[in-house]
């Protein structure tokens, strides 16, 4: 299982929206501006925006003058909600070996049963940590620089 950056990009998107809202600007932010902040292609941002909008975390308006903005206050959005929105539910952090076990080997034959409770514990810990952190917590960690990008 390869790690993806979808969650990190999604958090960047909603943090940019939350940051602007905290500054008193709750206007629409377009995909090109968000992409510039993330330093990625606007198409990547649009895919993430679609997932976040479908989950009800942001509002999205296409066309000239359109863009995205938070659908709810940042303190009511948890990182767990963002994670589920872009990873298709509670995605497992760790994955079992995809190869079939060697039935002649006691270690190979036992690995799935031995690791399943460990993996479940890791997934629960990640979900709990993400649930405890709000988007407002992340926005509060944003520090101004010479020029705001988003």
C-alpha cells in the first residue's frame, strides 16, 4: 500500500479557505489560486474539491467568479472528516501482505491473525487523533509571511 498525498492536499485546501475566513474574507477562492499555494496543477485541486464538497465540508461554485469556501465554521470540521472525504471512508493505515501465505510455514500462516489486532489498533489511534484535531486548530498554526498565497 503506497502512501498518498490526497489528505495533505485536502487539509491544505480547507486550511487556505479557513485562513481566509479567519481574516474576514469568506469569498470564493478559485482552483488556480489554491493550486498556486499548494504548488500543484489545478486539476489535482479540483478533484480534491469535488470530494470535499460531496462530503459537505466546502461549498463549490464553478465558473468565472466561482471557487470554493468552507461550508461550516473551521472549528466544526475535524481532520477525521477530511480524511474520510478524500480517502473514501476510514482507509486503513497499514495493509497485510497481499501475497497468499505459505501454508507450509508456521510464520507465514500466522501473520494475518497476528497482525490484524495490531493494525486495527493503529487505525483506531489514527482515527482518534484526527477526530481530536479540528480544522481551526490547523488554521491557528498558520503564520503570515511576506505575501499570502491563498
